[in-house]
């Protein structure tokens, strides 16, 4: 009696059983990930309701202000001046310039180094 076909069938059955077990493990991991994600989501704060959303100010939208500013002058000294020696510890605010014209480059040049201008 030849039992070769039984050996082949047994090997294929073990392979099928292994694939079935691997599939069950993958499905179990996916279900576990879904449950873990649902738990984490339950701990997060709820999204804001429409009445809790930010609103525009009564005077309308806030726009950008463009103005030319002048820096504060560094005090003259014979010694080296460090930031902590400056008034307000180096955080001197700038002030609005009397002239609000934007500085322009000279005519005929782009203002960049090596632009090929005259």
C-alpha cells in the first residue's frame, strides 16, 4: 500500500491550519486595536458645540497693520555693551516712524547682491 498521498495531504492540512491560526490572530489584533481606539476616544474631550465656537469681534475682522518702525538707538559707550546693560534688558520696543514711506531700492537695481544691475 502506497501512503505518499496521505503524507502530502497531512502536510497541506498543517499548512491550512497554520494559515487559519494566523488569520484568527490578525483579526484578534484588529479587533483589539479598534477597542483600544474607542477607549482612548472616550477619554478625549468632546468637540465644541456650535454656540461654543469662536465668533468675530463686534467691530469686524482684525486686519494686519503695516507701518514703518524705527528701532531704538543703542546708547553710546566706551565699553562693550551687553543686552543686560541696555534699558529694559535689551527689550526696547521700536517706535512708529514719522515718515510712513516704504524704503525703495535705487532705480534700475533689484536690490539683491549680484543682480547684474549697473
